[in-house]
């Protein structure tokens, strides 16, 4: 299966390099390039890509502003030249499929692009450290029950299985999960479990 890719970056040389590299792979087709927010939005609407490689720093604003419009219709892998803890957290909160630094080698980048398309959450090791580097306990606001639910999510249990384990309804599990996501400032289960596992859960 060939995945359609939109490249959004303000540097033409970077766009050309990414295009050339991806088009050497049999499972990718670069359908469009864009160098700013406006042209990226137009290209997205015109081409309906499966994956967007999105730079953070664009000449007319923060590339993450596009996530709300793109997420849900395509996987969006943030590709940045620098690491900013706030940007990493914002990207994950808005539903990015991963956060990768541009200095990643070609093979590593290709692995992360394919991982994003598989529904995984590829993160540069430095981005993982940024997400887990806060001095405060990210779980401090969780109730004991919410901690139980998160721990069982980290074990890989479904909502139904968690409900059975804790002898509560599946609806109650979903309510606790929603509270966990809100308190951890994440969008979904995958991101919550990532944070839990990075803290040794």
C-alpha cells in the first residue's frame, strides 16, 4: 500500500531532500509540498494525504496551528530542527502522531514515519525526555482510582477488562479515563500510557 505524503517545511532544500528520500521508497508518494500555513492548508484540502510531515517554525506562524484541522483526516508527524518542551507537549496534546528532530538519520526517520502510519507514537528520545522532565509529579492530581485505571491501561487492558478487574461499569472506566487524560494534559490513551511507562509504571 502506498501512503500519500504532504511535506510542510519553510526550507525548500529540506522539502526537496525529504521528497527525494521518500520517493526512493516503494510505499510512499509525495503528493504536495508547502512552505507556510496557508499553502499547507490549501495543499491538504486539495490532496487528502495519509501523512503530513509538519515543521513547527513556519514564516506565517506556528505549524502546530494546523493540527486541529489535519488530525482526524491524516497522521501528522511533527518534524522540527529544535526541541522545545512546550512545543512537544502542545503537539502531543493536539494529537500529533509523533515528534521527531530533523537531525535523526534517514533510516531512523523512515522507521518513525512508518511507525506513525501504523498508529504508533514515534518520539525522538529528546522529546521523550522533554515530556518527562518536569520536576512536579505528573500524576499528583490523579485520585487512587484514576491511578488504578491508568496502571491497568499501561498493562494493555481494554476498558471492558478494566471494568471487570475493578468491578465497576465500563462507563465508569471511561469517565475515569477522561479525567486521567485531562489531568495529564494528553489527548488519548496512547499518550497517557506513554507517560506512565516513561515513569516506570
